[in-house]
């Protein structure tokens, strides 16, 4: 946003309304993720159910922001940074909606996990969630303050999340190999970790959008890629290591 | 923004105080309208008075009294040698024929003075009427016919009621015995009133009953023609040059101011200039429409230049731009577009200038167009007079009958002016462009 | 690609007032270049330099070089009357001559002697009207007065009239500012079609219009060009904050 306001001040109000709605929506998504993680750690089925229900609110907000953006496009014909702001808003909103969906999915899995007798507690998942929550918070700060440096910093941070995810993946695989009875729980946990990792990816996307919105340019660095799980074959590694021991 | 909105006091419907102000406002407006209406009414009343008085005095100028007499076209008098040659017929004494007819009509009149009076009933112009009739039809000679002859101005005045019977005889142009004769003729139905064609076909005359305005009309026409062919092209060209080509500097400013001043110079000054320039230097013939036209052209020029400039300026610049933008030269833009579009306005201005010139007297008096001229001018170098000068001359004449002639001539002049101005209005209405 | 018009360090003075301050602008052939900017920024002045219409304004002085198709148009050897036939102009208000539609279009060929006989002239008039997309609407009334057409038709008639002079370049000074949106759309459609055969430079106050039809946009401010570039770039991510502020409606 420029230093001075528009000559038509109601235009400014409309833009501000959209920005505030997005920040509110981001905040909701962040809270969703936090409470879902909390429910997981505390095995709190009630909190998990509340989280699932709260997703409705986020969906409503998405529709509202969509309507506002379409209305503004039709009535104000925004150009340049105004146009970038509206287009970004449309994209960010759909990403945030996905983030909230992932959090709700996480909560659903928590409800399922709470039916299991005991749980192989993976401490890495809450840590990962905490990291991603920070990313959400910083992304929203970058958005509200048009801070493309902060956005770039968040964008780079996704690498750490990916690495945590890699270790969770290995950890859970090892559990499953050791104790086949834990396979159901571990698979759920695996998906939970994957969801959190996806949320991190979306924050990367949003950061890119923020950078474009503020500068009119896309980030020039190649996107950080830390998720190696699609190439991992842990059985081979075990065989390899046994072979090495044998030598 | 919102603060200002909150502070705004909504007026709402008027309170008593506001009503008072409103009432006062309406009152002033009504008074102002009444004032304007009164002004218009006064102006109309004055104009109506003028018109009524002119028409009231002048309408009878278009009517002429005639006396029907049994005329004996005696061969003895008119053509004793029986040649029937035009020369003889022209030179014959038609006066005797008329006198004989009157004697026959009133055999009791014997005394010399009375006979003079009797002969005075018929206009001196009647001789001309008889001559024309005989020249047109020589077979009339030797016959006796009832013939309508123009009555003298005094009879005319008496019949039209301008001379009253009640006045003492000495103060009356028509004496008692003349009244007796007129009454007798009237009883015989020998006195008629006719439309006065001679007023429109004759030249000036000392005799009011035969005086006409054709000479003055033709003179005016020639004069205006000269005025037009001199002032129109010069005026339009100067206007075009000043508006479209001349640079805007001190010199053109001075020229502009001077043209405006010239339009306000009294016309007598132009008359003096005409005398000095056209008569004393160029030795052009005096009293001629040529000189009158040139003098009036001097006077009309500023009017035409001002009107033409205004109407050239009224052509929107977008038309010039359009032409120039297509690659027309400046002159092409002016002559293809600006001039045709401003022509109705220029012509309107020209007509108004010419109608001013038509009504102008003073400068023409200076150059001698005030002379008494009987003949109808045949060209621009013949001596002539013009309508307003004719009016001036007649208004100055002592005969009672010239009063109605004056008013009649004024009516003719006014109708010319109305006609010209109507033409100007029509021209403007028809060709006016709305932008 | 070599630009068809190249303005180098062009300054314009009206008396003592400087209206343009050393403007440099290259205009590529067969493209639409939009000149935008707040009122009095010099964009119309610049446009009028390109066909020397400024010559008709008293006290106007132009400095710098304007090269059109390889020649400096302010060279004394260049005749401005001929130049104006090559660089046509369409004005803000539709200004057809108060003559017949036919005579309006035939005017330029007549004064420049482009047609050898009546048939050639007829063909030229019809072709120009066709190019201006007006032929179908006026075919039956070529001899009606041009000012009897609707505003949009009048403006297209003016474009046809300019085309009849066989120009390479057409300058348009806010050609749609007096038209309703539908008439504007028709004129814009026409301008886009004309791009194939003409180079068009358009001054406009409507940013949307500049965005819709032009390939290159130059933003003028206080007699200078602040930013010039591809239209899509200027309208999505302008480089100069003044351009940004103007096109988003924050000043001007």
C-alpha cells in the first residue's frame, strides 16, 4: 500500500476490509492448528471435536472474502498494487482455507487416535507444529505490514520443517517395523505430520504471493526443497547398515 | 470528513423566520418582473404611436382623386394638319382640350379669375395623361370620350377631408365657388378616388399630386448597390485577414480599436470625407449614386468588418483544426470551411449595415444628393436622390398634400427596412449552425 | 525494431512557460502507444508536436529533434502540410465538417490530389469508411450531413476522414472522451483493428482505455516522461511511485 490514500477514500476502506478479513482468517487457521496439536498432545477428544467444528467459521470467512474481492474487482477496476492486492487476497484465501482443512483433518485423526490404548508418542510432531505455527504468525505479520523481507525469511524457513518431517517419517517407520500393532496409530500420525508439512508448504506459497504483492516480482531464488520422504526406502537402509555391521 | 458531516445542520422545512425571507425574495422578484413588463409596454406604446401617426397620415398618399370629364379630342386643336405624326401629337396643346372640357361642363363660369380657379381643379399633370393616351391610341382624335383626369392637390385634399368647409373662406385653399363645382361634379358621380399608381411610378415633382418616389427608390437602389459591391468584399477580406492571418501584436490591436471607433463616428463626418475625397480630389459627378454609394461604403465598412469578425470567430476552432490536421493549408482551411460557415452571419451583418445605409441622410446631403431631380436615374452616374432624402425634401415642402406624401414615403422606406431586416433574420435562422 | 517516431530531448515553450522538459520517447511501428498523465502534464502538447499542429498556436516554440520515418520533421525543408497528411489526427470532440458524409471523407484526397478521377475518389471514400467500420451504417446516406450522425459515428467518420489522407501514423487526442461507453467500445475496437496497418498514438484520460488497447504506455507528469514501458508492465507493477500513485487513483 502506498504512503498516501486513494482520492476515493471508500476504495481504501474496501481494501482495508479485505486485508483485515484475511488476517482474521489466518489467525483462525493458526488457532486451529494449535488447538489440534494441543488435542493430540493432551489426547483431548473434546478439544479435537471443537476444532473440527470451528472449521465452519473459516469456510464462511473464505466465502465472504471471495465476495468482497469480486465486488471490488467489478466496481473499482483496481490496477497495479491494488490489483495485486486483490488477486493475492483471492489466492491467499484459498490457501488459508486449505490450511484450516488440514488442521480439521488433524483433529479428526486425534479423535481416532484417542480410541487406541497407547500411543507411540513422537515428540517431533508438536515441535514441527510449533515451527509451522510460527511460520503462520510471521506470514500474517509480513502480510499486514507489507514486509517482503520477513516473507522471504518465512519462505526460507520451510526447509527446517521439511527436515523435521523427514525425521518424523523415519521415526514412525521404525516404530511400525518394531511393533506391527502400532501400524494404525503410526499411519495416522504419519498423515498428521504430512498435514503439518503441507501447511508449511502453503505458508511458503503465501510468502511468495506476499512478495509479489509488495514488489510486483516473484522470488528469484529456487524454492527450498527439504522433503525427501518420497525417495526414502528405510528397509534398504536397515539391510545396508546390517551389512555394514556384518563387515 | 465524518466530522463535517456530523456538524451539518439539516435545514428541514422552512420555519417562520425563513418564510419571511422567502416572502421578501418572491416579492422582489415579482416587482422586478413588473418593472420589466412596464418598460416593454412603454416602449411598445411609443412605437405604436409612431406607427399609428405615420400610417394615419400616410395611407391617403396611396389614394388619388380623379375627375371624369367628357373630353372632346378636337382635330382642330390636336392635329390640324391631320398628320398623326408623333411629333405633332407630342407638341399639341392638351391643356386647351382640358380647358374646353371644363368650359363645356361649367358654361356659367365666365370671369377670368373664376376660370383660372376652374381650370385649377384639374392637375397640371393631366396634360401628360391625355398626351400619353393619344400617343398610345391616335384614333381618339376627333372623338369625345369620358376621361378620368387627376385632380389638383387642393381638390384631392378637400375630397380626403383635410380641408374643412367650416373654415373662413380667406383661410381656405378651396374657395366657396370651387366647393360648389366640386359638389356638382360629385353629384354627377364625376369624382372618384383611385389607387395612386403614379406615387410608385413617377419621379419627384413640384406638384404633389403627380410626385412619385420611384426616382428616389431607384436612386437608393443604385446607391446601395455601389455600397454593397465596395464594402462587402473589402469588409470580408479585412475581417478574414485580421481574424485568421494577422499576427496579434500592438499594430493589429491599434487597427482593431480604430475599426471599432470608426463604427461610432457620426455619419456627417463620412459625408465631409466623401466631399473631400470623391468630389474635390477624384472629381466624380455630384449628386450621383456612385459618390453616395462610395460615401456610404466608408460608413458601412466598420459595421461589416465587426460583424464578419464576430461571425468568423464564432466558427469553432475544432473545424479549423480538423482541416489543418488533414493537411489543408491555412488558406484552404479558411476558404473551404471557415468562410462558408460564417457567411450567414456575415451576410446578416452586411444586410443590417446596408439597411443603416439605406436610412442614412446626412452624408448624402453633404455630397449634393439633396437636389430636386424629376427624372428617374438611369445609371450610377446620373443625378439622383434617395428615399430618406426625398422624405426630407417633401417634409420641407409647404404644400399640404406633401404631408401625406412624406408619411407615405416613410412607410415605403420602413417597409424596405423591415423587409431587409426580416431577410437578415431568416438568413440567420435558416443557415445558423449549432455547435 | 527501428522506431517509426523518435523524439529526442524535446522541449516545448508557450511564450515563457515551458510545457515539455526534454522528453525522449521512441514509438514502435504498428503499435498503439498510450500517453497518460494528469491534466496539463504535456501529453497533448507532445502529441501536437508530432504533426506540428503546435505551429498554429502563437508563441509556441519547439526544441529538440523529432524523427519521423528517418526525417527530422522540424527541418525547414519539411512542409508541415505534407507532414500532416502522413501523420493524421483525430480530436477530442468529434468535429466533422458540416458537409455531407461523402464530402467529409473526400476532403483530404481532394486537397492533396490523391484521386485522378471521380471513380477513384468514390473508391477511396468507400474504402476509408469501410476501414473505419462505418460503411455499413452510412452506405445509404452518404449525402446526408455528417453532423446528423450519432456522436460515436461522428468520431468514426473523423477517423475515416483521417484515413482517407493515406497516413502512416494516426494521432488521437482523447478520441473517446465525448462518447458513451458503447460508442467508446466501438472506437476502441476500431483502433485495435487499425493497428495492423497504422502506428497509433493516443492521449487518454481513461487509464482503463490505455490498458485495454495500447501496447506501450508513457506516463507524463509536469512536462516530463516519468515512466514508459509495456502497458501490461506499467499497469501491473509500475516502477515509479508517481506512476503507481496516478494509475491507482492516489493523486492527479
